[in-house]
C-alpha cells in the first residue's frame, strides 16, 4: 500500500505547508496548522453526478436578465428579518452556536413551517437517530407529511436521498459529521469539511435548493473548521445566548442577500423557540426604579431600536489594581469612558472597582452606549439615583464631547412608544428631523452637560 502524503493546513486561511509550523506563513496566526492527508484521486471521482452536472455557458453580463431575488417566507418573522425577507432558492447558509443553544430546534421548526406551506423538506441528521429526531418533532409539534428525515453521514448516500426526494429545503445537521469516502481524513477534519461544503454548494446552486449547514463552534466561539468555510457560503448566522437566560439572539455576520446588522430575538420555552416581536418591553420588565447606577439606553440593532437597561456598580477596591469588568459591552470602551470621567470630570476611580452589565444577556456593539455607561458609572460613584423616565444615548469622545449617532429619530420614537418622558441625546443628532410631541429632548454637547441633566 502506498504511503499517504501528509500536509499541514491553516484553519484560518487555508495555507498549506509540507511541515508543521507554529506560525502560519500566510496569515500570521499562531497554532492554526493542522495535519491533513492528501486526498487520493480515484478515476470515478472525475465523473460528475446528476446533481452537479451542468451545461451552462458563459454569457455577456448585458444579456443576463436582472430581477429581484425570489424569497421563501419561513413563517418566522424574526428569522425573516435576519435573512433579509426570507430564504433565497439556491442559497447556502451556515448556522453556528454553542451546544444546546437551540440550532436544531429552530431549524426543525422552520422545516415544519415550510413543509406545511407545500414545500418538500429533507432534514439530514448526522448526530441523532431518526427516532431521536421524531421525539423532538413530537415535542415541537413539527409533524408534516412533506418533512423527510434521514440519519446518514456518508455524502454519497446523502446525495442519493437528495436525488430521490428532490427537496426545496435541505438541512445538514451538522457539516462536521458528514464525510466523503474518497477523502482519507476523519469526519470533521479540514479536508472533509471543505470538500463536503463545496459539494453541497454545487448541489444548492445548480438545483436551486435552499440549503442550511449546521456548524460546531470552538471554545472561542468561532465556527470550527477552516475559515474558508465562511467564505464559501452565502450567509453566516450565529445563535447566541446565555445558558441562564431564556433569550436567544440570531445574528447575521455575513449575508449576500440582506443586511448584516439585523438580529432576531427568540424566547426558549418547552415547546420550542418563540419569536419576540417587542424586545424592549421584555428587557425592561424587571428594571428597578429610582436606584443609582441604572440607565436605559436606546440601541440600534440593524433597523430596529432596542431599549435595554445598563447597570453599573462602583465599589471600593482592596487590591492595588482596581478591577474593570463588563458583561454585554466591550471592556475597552468602559476603560475609555472611565478615563474620560477621571480626566475631564475630576472623578476618582483609581481606588474603585467598576462593574458594568447589560441586563437581559444582550450584547451592545455600537458606541451609542458610551454616554449611558458614563451616566451609570457617575451615578453609582456618587450614589445618586437616575430618573426612571430618562433614556440616554450618545458616543463619548476622548476630549469629553458627546458625538452624534445614527437614527436618532427612530430611537426617540421608540422611547416615546414605551412611555419614557425625556431623552438625553447629542446635540449634533438633532439636525434634519422634527422631534415628536409628547417627549422632552435634552441635547448635550459634553459629558458634563449630560451628567448635570441626568443627575441634577
């Protein structure tokens, strides 16, 4: 038997090397080179299957008909929002998330909804038997005549089932369990994941089958396998959430058919995932009133404004170096805000621990939460309660100025709808729109003005 040729492949960029190296010569990442066997090319591999054979020829771009991509509504408003309006036939999607977060539950519910609309759905599970899948379907009520379930990991046999069923919607749960017999690597290896994904991409594009691949994640939270995997697919969705909260967030980090700023919010219950149409009311239900360190911030998640509570606790430290901890916010931004409060406002945080938390388990990525963090930290340091009817948003600069943020009008209207009486916002964000009646706006230029208005 001929000896297999071994090579080392970077999981981040795909660079190949004949020997192992600690640092990838392509992208410079450390400890990303993994061992991989060279695939053995057989004579039968060159023959394309019925699913991947195509006779299309190159066309001039001016002769190609342009039109709006058709969408398949999933029956779930939050999922439609993240996808940009629904599933696109022939698209390839990748869904990642921690184990037990609800990926299979969401996809099985979506499969049942599409099957109820008259579409043919094939759900391929490589981690559970058909009986285990049936037990989950009984619990979720996902029972439809046009929903087919297959427990198989051999790619050739999966292709045969696709030819027989001819589905309109295909789910592979998960891509790390599927393998090609002609590739001499274990399932889940770099070569297997890359080759299997490429084959499913050809099946989806040529046959117009909307395909969803479920991907495992690493301990850092990234999808396991080569980074090339995310470049091959049309849409990458991450399912996020805290284990101790029932809320789940579906976030698009790549979407060729829609925005990458949208998020979908779900509530995990015994009978599956329920969409949350008004997340602001959900996140503010347990908010304490008239206490120090609590501020409501108006954040934009895509095109939707979300009101969340931002909490801060400043307490004396017993260590030489005070702690700076945050949950739901970038701790670097918190350090920046504390530095501005110390330098520009004369507040002393060097002997104080500072803890900042976004209630509800949601994560805020935009700088509009800076001003709310500054108000919460100053309120906790001075032990002055904030006003329960205030909403605060704005970006804080290093010189202590409050900079404009986008979609100020949308944030103010959401605050008015939820019953808030006053909004503290950047003065530069007041241009170009007419404030609605029924709510008072307090435009500020500096952090000092914002703290005076919020804590007076």
